[in-house]
C-alpha cells in the first residue's frame, strides 16, 4: 500500500525519457502504474529508467514503501480506466497530445485529474478536444523526473481550482515541489529562463566567442554552482551589498541598455517595477542581513563543492 496521499493507481500515457521517469517516481513511492506507449521498445526504456532510479534513491538514503507494480497496456483507455491520477508524456506535438488525451479522458473515471508533461504548450490548447477539460492541468517536470523536485503546475481556461489542488497534492505526495504558475503562458517559467540562456549560448558559439565546452565551463564552474540553491534574485540582492536589491537595480539597471546581449528586449525599469522587485526581494530575504545571506550561500556552496569532489574523487 502506498503512503497516505500517494495515488494507489497511476495511469501513464507515454513511456519515453519523461514517462519512464514518472513511472520510476510513482512506482518507488508505492503506486501501481499502468502505462500505454505504442513503441515496441517502451518496456525496456522504462525498465532501464526504473533501475537507475532505484540506484539513485538508494544513494539518497531514502526510506520508501514497497515498490508498486508496473503493467504495460496496449491502449490509452486501458491505461486510465482504473487510475486515480493520469500523467501524459507523449511526444511534444499538439494534435497528438490532444488526440490521446481526448481518448483517455472519455475512459477515465469522473473527477480523476489528468496532467500533461508538456514542456511549453498551453494547457487550454492541449485540452481543447477533451470532453472534461476542467480536470486537466499541465504538470511540467524536469529530467530526471525521479530526482528533480520541480514540477510546474499550469491551469488552462477550463481547469478548476480543485484540479490544481489535487495535482499539487499528488506531486507533493511523491516528494516533488510543485510551483503553480499564476497565468497560462507558452514555455511557463523555467523553460523561458532556460531558453534565454540557450539563445545566448548559441550566439556565443555562432560568433566564435566560445566553444561549446567553454560555454559549459562558464556555467558549471560559476553561476551554475550557485543555481543549485539560489536563483538570480537572491544572488543579485547580495550583489547590491547592504543596499540590497534596490541598490543593485539602480547600479546595474542602466547597463541592461548596453549592447552586451543578443536579447535586446528589456522591460522598462520604471519606479513601479523597481518597487515591486525590491519589495518582493525584501520579503524573500525574510529579515536576513546581507552578511547572513552570504554565510548561508557559502555553506551551501561548500556542500555542493564537497559533494562534487566526493563524486569526482
Ligand atoms: N526530455 C525532456 O527533458 C523533457 C522535460 C520535460 C518535459 N518534457 C515533455 O515530456 C513529453 C515527452 O517527452 P520525452 O522527452 O519523454 O519524449 P520521448 O520521445 O523520449 O518519449 C515519448 C514517448 O511517447 C510515445 N508515444 C508516441 N505516440 C504516443 C501516443 N499516441 N500515446 C502515448 N505515447 C506515445 C513514444 O513511443 C515515446 O516512447 C513531451 O511533451 C516533452 O515536451 C520533456
């Protein structure tokens, strides 16, 4: 029996890199998983991913319930007929997702939430053909799904608040940290950020400024280490010293007008935006001084660096 809150039976549509990752996360938390994937090799793909996940969970010292049972089926209907929760991870093609979700929705018990792993398609479009779009939301995970905690939950225009709540509850029950995106938008939050970096990376190589290895070094030896525990806002707050985010924005805001980047569309840093960012940054710092934040950053960096050193020998 899975622990409380963990769905007893999960229906998965698609068993590639991401569907296999969901299978591993749910199975290792005790859910029985019924999976539909039309590819003949899907069983092996999923088995390989689940094997890797077992090793990873062991490495994390996780105490887990008895593993759930995996069943592969040959139609989307069979995958969802007895499910308590459904996650679709079919290829990123709108019509394909619409088709498989519409079929599955018609066969899925009333009220059961159905989510899509899409990397950036709008939920209102994906659910357009579903008989019950109110039970649909995006649940966008990150690879490997069994290890990374983030899942972006995005509602479409017909999604009910109960659907979002249930998706959040399910993801939390299997150890994830859902981030509910306030408004439906292509690419959601994390992939928009990743894409901005990716565009710059491609330009740097295109212009002969850096090789792919140099671009990767520039991330993994510097900002990337911080990003394991601290996003751009808290990082830059410290860049503003005791003056915090407001000082940082005043000092470096104008440089956004310099032609450093290929991404030239800069929001107007007017007083209203500066106030919003500075206030939210103060709330995020929760009374911690710049010194305290720097010490927290250093402790976390030491932890990451030591873990990497242990791993690399
Ligand atoms: N790869 C990533 O890093 C990543 C990260 C987050 C989200 N996603 C999203 O997850 C989804 C799946 O991506 P992936 O990387 O696992 O792709 P993938 O190609 O590894 O797997 C897709 C699987 O879907 C199967 N499939 C094909 N038609 C199907 C159908 N009609 N019904 C059910 N399954 C079908 C394929 O046989 C394949 O096994 C996409 O929407 C993608 O955008 C991918």
